[in-house]
C-alpha cells in the first residue's frame, strides 16, 4: 500500500471527511454526465437517446 493510499484510508476514518469526499465525488459525477449530455446534444443525437441520458441522470441524482 502506498503512502497516499494509507493517508486516504486514515482520512476515511473521519466521518466529516468521508461525507465531504462522497459529496464532492457526486458533484464530479453529475458534472461529467452533464458534459457528456451536452456533447451528445451537439452531435445531434436522437431525442430518444437524449431523453434516455436525462432519465439516467435523473435516477442517479434521485438515488443519491
């Protein structure tokens, strides 16, 4: 296990750190999915494909 892995493991023992980490990860995941959706819109993907991605994003956000 590397020093970074050990450090991260230690940090995860803190409830506050764990909560903040997961919150930021969620934000990044949403940001990535939105950028992917924008790219698909620019590529003029079919409305059914776009709606599918929006529904997937909605499920992801609501499940969080």
